[in-house]
């Protein structure tokens, strides 16, 4: 039997709740396809800070690198919000992304027919939306130098960051995005702020240049402020979006709400080589942590992406997607996607008693 090692990084807040559920789903889906998955749980984020004094222990990065794929819950929380930068849970997350070299973050926002009513947009606007946001993940303002705190010439305290992209960084994310668009609807919209920012001017120039390698993909460009508006005006105009680290962060949270909830949106982060990192796009949701209220579907769907993109076991990924569909068909919902006429379930129950797991036996 094929056998793979998976590093689990539950993290903080609702992270451990949703990862526990996704782990069970992964095991079952794997075993149904004759694939053995070996799990190793490691510390990361606030949990690692409390136990080991750093947000990303060396052993965690080493274990992640040595495994076939990584599933991450979420990190962060009030307790660590005022820590110095190198002692923030978020720094651990940025460091593992950089350490694994996973520069391409795929965030699919798909409106499932069962959840059209959960969207805050009108039915006719949300129905059928299927967007892939390709977010650059290891560059831009998140990593650019110089950064820090200082003093200006009036003696006032300042904080500053640098938005910077090299040609190589833009070219590689553009190629991933064109490949993704080619396999989808054949349309790529590059989102930038090229009317103001030099980093965006170079971005637009390079994406345009790379387009010549993909004559079958239709490329368009849009400024990010307009894109934010167009996403809620007429989201169906988008097929694949490619954008920088910070715009991708913001636009994917916005796109998630079209689908009904941020608790629905999975992601896959991949690099040129080495294991991929799979995580829901949401955070640790401290406001609902510990209450078994979190929607585990974003993490379960991230587990499906792990099987598909990370391990190449597409049949097992399909099982998970089908089980999610059936769970929703049967009317089961966590609070965030609950609507009149559907059945409210807690996080652990949605996956265990029901619904996602039992359906595998059909
Ligand atoms: P958040 O995504 O954690 O929560 C935003 C809102 O969405 C909250 O009301 C929350 O309850 C809700 N929500 C999120 N996930 C949900 C789910 N699965 N089911 C139901 N509801 C869900 O964002 P935030 O409140 O801005 O950040 C909280 C903490 O998480 C911060 O410390 C932040 O840095 C961190 N964060 C981590 C990640 C990550 O680990 N990848 C991503 C975003 C934010
Ligand atoms: C995300 C999060 C992270 C990001 C934070 C927690 C560093 O918002 O994964 O979307 O900005 O990338
Ligand atoms: Mn985010």
C-alpha cells in the first residue's frame, strides 16, 4: 500500500478543533483508497510560544520539510497580540511559508448550490460563482526590507514596510497562475495597483510578458480597488485572479463571503519542490474558540486539496468533496452557514456523527 507522512499543525483557537476533524476525514478517505497516512503533530504559533518560547520551533520546520504534506489549522490569539514581532504566532506562519518555499497560494472560492442562501449577496449574484485566487505568498510587503520602527525628521515615531517584487518572483507566480487558468475557464485577471506603486508597475509588465507563453489564456488587468468592488458587484466575471501577497490576503477573505462563510474556504500553498502546505484561509477565530462552533469544512476541503495537489491521490480527494456535498445536501450546517430549514450541528458532530464520515461507507 502507498504510505505518506503528514505533519499536522493544529495551532491555536479553533485550529485544533478543525484539524482534529480533518485528520479523521483524511484517515478514512485514505484507507478507502488503500493509502496509509501517518500523522505527526507538531507545535506552531501561540501553542509553540507557550511550550517552547518560539512560534516556529526548529523541530517543527524540520518535521514539516521531511513529510509529504502539511495540514495547518490556524494560529494567533489575544494572548500573544502584543508580543514583539519575532515572538508573534503570525511570524511563525510567515516563517514556515518562507521556509518551505511555498510561493503560490491557491484559494478557491466556489459557491456550492446548497449554500447560495448562506451568501450575503443576492441569489442571482452569488449563484454559480467559481473563482480561483492565486496569491503570491512569500514576497511583497510581508517580507520586504527595510521594515521596522523609526523616527522621522520631525522626531515623530514611525512604522514602515517595503512592498518589493523581483522579476523572478513575479514570473514564477504568473506562470503558476496561467497554468491554473488554462486548466479552468481560460481567463486570468491580474490585480495590482500599477497606477500608483512601482512594485505593481513591474508586476503588470512581467505578467503581460509571461502571457506570450500562454496564448490560449485571456489576460486582463484590474486595479485592486476596482477589483474589490467588482467582486461584490458581479463576481461571475472572474475565473482566475492572480495578485500579490497582501491584495490576495484581503480579496480572498472578501471572496469567501460570497460562498457563504470564511469557514468554507480552503487553500493550498505550493512551491517549486518539497511538500505543500494546506490550510483554511480563516484564522484562529478567538471569538468562538473552545465552543465546538467552528465550521470544519474549510479545513476538510484543505485536506482534499492536500490529497489532490500534495499527494496526487485524486480519488481520495473526490471522496471528501462528495462527502461534503452530501452532508450539505442532507441539510447539516454549522452556525456560520445555517439558514432556516437546515439542521444546526456542532463542529465535531458535523464530521463525526454524520455525517461527513459515515457517508464514506456508502
Ligand atoms: P478570523 O478568520 O480568525 O475570524 C474572523 C471572523 O470569522 C470571526 O468572527 C470568526 O469567528 C469567524 N470565523 C473564522 N473561521 C471560522 C470558521 N471556521 N467557522 C465559523 N466562523 C469562523 O480572523 P481575525 O479575527 O481577524 O483573526 C483572529 C486571529 O487569527 C488573529 O490572531 C490573526 O492573526 C489570526 N489569523 C490566522 C490565520 C492563519 O492561521 N492562517 C489567518 C487569519 C488570521
Ligand atoms: C492568512 C492570514 C495570515 C496572512 C496572517 C495570520 C499572517 O491572514 O493566512 O490569510 O496574512 O497571510
Ligand atoms: Mn488572511
